[in-house]
C-alpha cells in the first residue's frame, strides 16, 4: 500500500464526504445524526484555513482525511488546535492514523501550535486507546451531553502537549 498525503482541496470533496458520511451513518464517532451533502465540505475548508489539512491516499484512492483547526477563534488560543481525522473503515488498523497524527504534529510545530485537543465520543474506545498510546491524556469529560441514534454518551476531551 503506497500512502501519500496531499493538501486537502475541493477536488477531494466527494471522497472525503463519503468517508465522513459513512461514520455519520455507521458509528458514534462523527457527531451529526444525518448525512451531510457535499456542500458541507466548505465547512471543513473554511475551518482549516491556515492550518494543516490533508487528504490521505492509498495509491489513487482517497482513504482518509485529517486536519487541525482553531480550538477557539481568539488569538489568545493561537497555540492550541483541535484535531480531526477519519480513516476509511477498510483501512483502519493499518497505521494510517499514526501517520496522520505525525503529519499533523509536524505541521502544528511549524505553525507554533503547542497543544492539540481531541474531542472523542466515549463510545469510541478504539480512538481513546489510540490517543492514549500516542501521548494524549484525558483532560475533560462532558457527561451525557450528546444523544445519537437513541444512545446518550459522553464527550471525552484529550490533550497532547507538543
């Protein structure tokens, strides 16, 4: 498997939205309860302006995406970013998440970001474990604030200091 990272662009909209919508429909990892149209992709593009944002390819197939975005819009939070990544279901467990995290950390350091935050569904034990193995620590938990598909669960906040 030849993996590459390309700067996220509107050319990648359909592939990225297919992955994101799969997670919306099939998991509690993505918070929306209804699939999003391709118009929603502009939300990703606008949120990541000036931050590292990549589409992950295996050969010529889009197999994931990852990005950092501002945690808050205030300049007092310029050293803090929130991370997002989703890997196509058939490609999880193959090291792409680790590669994505490394790529984003590299970009974060170059941009002066010192703290990365991750918002994770408490039902996504794989993601919580992945983040812990990669230097994140739980720093907060909002109890039972989200209900999706009839299930109420927590949002776990994790932090990594670079």
